[in-house]
C-alpha cells in the first residue's frame, strides 16, 4: 500500500449489472495504492446490494466495506457519507469511482504511480478532455456539458474540462471546512465540490478518460442541472456560494453489509 492513505468510494444506485464489472476493472497495479474500497449502496430497487459482496471479495484491494444508506440520500448524500467516513478514519485522499461502470479506474494508474495527484488536491477525470474517448454519448448532453465547461472556465479563470465525471481524486483537506454538508444532494454535488475547492485556493487539473455508455441508465437531467450550475456560477462570481437560507443536511446513517480486512472477509459485526 502506498504512503498516502487512499479510500476508493463507489456510489452505487441500481447498478446490479455493473457493480461486479466496475470492481473487476480494479487491477493489482491500481489496488496496491488503495487502502480500502467503500461501496455506498443507496437503497437501490434492484439487486445491487446482493451483487456487491462477492465482487468485493474478489477485488484485489485488501480492505473493503459495503454499506447501505438507511434511505436514499441522493448522489450528493452518498458522497457526504463517504466524506464523513474518509475524515473519520483519517484518509489522505478520497477517490470517487461511479458504480455504473462508465469510467475505468485504470485511467488513474499513472497518477497513482507518479503521485501527481499530490500537486493537485482536485485531480479530476474529464469526459471532455481533448484526449478522452466518449462512446455513445448524446449530442445534447455532449454540447450542453461543453457549454457549461466553458462557462465554468470563464468564471473561475482556468480551463475546466468537466464539472463532474465518474472518476476523481480529491485530497481530504478540501472537506475540512465542512461545506459539503450544505451542498445539494443531487448530481450537481461534484460541481459544488469543484467550485468550493477552487474558492479555497486548491489547485485543479484534469486527466483524460474513457467514458462508456452501454447498459447504464442516465439520470443526468442536463437542463435542470444546467440551471442549478448557472445559479451556482453566478453566486460564485458575484457573492457567496451558499444562500443565507441554506442549511446543512443531517448526517446520513447506514447499515454495514460486508467487510473485508487484510484480505479476509470479516463480516458486518467486525465493525
Ligand atoms: N442518479 C443517482 N445516482 C446515484 C445515486 N446514488 C448513487 N448513485 C450513483 O452515482 C453514479 C452517477 O449517476 P448517473 O446517474 O449515472 O450520472 P452520470 O453517469 O454522471 O451521468 P451521465 O453520464 O450523463 O449519464 C452512478 O454510478 C450511480 O450508481 C442517486 O441517488 N441518484
Ligand atoms: Mg452514470
């Protein structure tokens, strides 16, 4: 295991078909840098919860935890659970890999080996990076995302190639201001993390990735999310990111369904 304590967090909602596939993409070269995998299952209506333990047992990362949220806390709410976990157990970095197998963890292998993420507390995968490959991505979402990337670039004064892809490395320093508790719990959560990190003065960079769209269901609502991000960019530029009325969300709760420690299945009771 590397010198940096890294948590690989996988948000998973209705991805029974993809969860084993995405965990299967974590090869030994990537796994040796990761201290623990945390799958946060968000009350799926399919069998994601049942599919995950065997896939975690097979995964070469030696420590693994599968939790199920007590209720659906949304995409951002699942991220908040992982951030709380990363801070509680003193992880240095939080890697986010979407559970629906659109991103390939192999795309961060070079960064893990060269430790280039140390220079960029926001080390983000980007679907719209010039060297990225996008397969079967709709024209509306493609151009819509590119437009928002340009707007975001203009507002923060540096080139942005994605405001929320499915593979990112964050330094946990970013989260110590506790702002993530206030962010909306929808798919715009990643854009908030990005803007809050930049506002705090942390360095940002993007790396290319291969982004697949095969049997995944897209929940991204480009127009609704675009509107939220536009408002956010406006407030970032001309005032404060949070509205005065915005309250922190209550800390989410979960039950533990699987644990593996040092390669041995430990069972939920060994918390
Ligand atoms: N939409 C959604 N996703 C969740 C939730 N909880 C966890 N997730 C996981 O978060 C990931 C991202 O969600 P997606 O809806 O696929 O969004 P996306 O892939 O960024 O968007 P597109 O590539 O544009 O389809 C998936 O791996 C989901 O399994 C939730 O409450 N809602
Ligand atoms: Mg997806």
